[in-house]
């Protein structure tokens, strides 16, 4: 099991390895451009994601007037199915130059009208179905119809792969046309999907109870974890949608909801030693201590707090 910290090509700081426990590395969020030299040598990658790719893939939603052309790939992956597949394929091609053992890909999609919601108009099964279509087509362009590295599909709380049960996993298993894939279990996202924990003890109880229901073959597919904790139950249960939210365009709604998202999904370090037992029973190949501090020095300090539980 190898331990990692998250970084991004958008970061102003690279070369984190000297600040880490010896042998630990970086999971790098990549982009549509080649990885800058300063960030080369990262262990794994996290592919860029699009917030509402399902809206365009399904044709249910149009591109909002306030989304600039250069942002379309970050919001929808593309204007139509052909462009979506082309851009997803490009993200894989760009990341493949780093020869990572795996690359994380979000397997959910958010309706901009529902960024504040916990009950959604779209079914998880419909989004996961569309996701497998999109990924299958993108991967089909590569040699032998296989991705150049293992694709690790990550859960969120929006419609799609939420991992509160095995249903989404089973759909991936039945409909993906290649076998080089796995699951990246994000503990913080799972807690939000479960509507929050009041403290770390409750968070671990919720996570362990959920994992207890995973079948063995699903557990075997968990090759990576994004490890962090949220204790945002009170915030989630008491939150009210602000006035004027639905009068904004997509970018206005996203900006409005950003603080809400980070208040739910806090990306805090675990301090409870019980998290080690949770991770060891899942036995992923990689554990990314995905801390939420914006300042890189603060993020490293959060990483050290959680990483110390495994030493």
C-alpha cells in the first residue's frame, strides 16, 4: 500500500516529495495540456472532470449562455457526444505520458439546478449507464480497446456512482467493455452521500457499516482511496437554499454553491486511529490523503496529521 498526497497542475508549488514521509508520492490533477516539467514524476493522476457532462450527453440540458467557450470542456466535456468523447480521450492521452498505474475519473454528474439538493431528478442508474457508454467509446480508440492505464472510478454524492451500495458497481461490471478498471473510494464523498456524520466516531461507524455490505468482488476492485473526513451532518440537515439561486446562470449557480460544497465536503484529516483498521480491511494499492487546505503548506500539515495514524 502506497500513501500519496494530492496536487494539481494549477498549483504554484510542485516537488512536494521532500515534505512527505519517505516513499510517499503525489496524485496529480491533470489538464488538457501536457504535464509541466515541474510536476513530472507524480505517482498517479486524477483526470480533469466536467460538472454536468450528463446534461449534454443525454441532450436534457443546453449549454448556458454564461459559460464561455474555453470553459465548456470543464463544465460539460463538450458541446455534443462526439466532442465529449474526443475530450475524454484527450485527457487520457495527456495523462498517459506520465505512465501512471491508475488515473481517477469522477463517475457522477450534477444538474446545475440541483447543486444544493440531496434528492435528485436523475436516477443513478441512468447516469452510470451514460457514463459507461461515454467511457467505452473513449477507450475504444486506444490499442486493443484498452486504456493505457487503469481507470479508477470515483464516487460522489451527485447522481451516478455513489457507492452507498453495490448497485452502481454492478452496472459498471456488466457494461464496461474493458477489464482494466477499478474503484477509487472517496470516504468524504461517501459521508456526504449518507447525509453526514456529526463526529469522527460516527463517520467511521457509517463507513464501516456501508463497506460491510460490499460484496467481495467489489472490495477487490477498490484499488485506491481518497481518504478524508467530513463532520458536516448539522450543516447538511439545517441548510436552506439561498434566495435568487435559480435566477442565476450555470456559472453563477456554481459560484453560489461552491461554499456550500466545501462546507459539506470539508476534506479534513482523520485523527481517530480507527481509520487505519478501515483502510487495512479494504487494502487498496494506493491511499491518497486528499486534504482540503488551499495553501500547500497547510495541506501538507493536514496530510501529516492523518498520515501519522499509519506509522
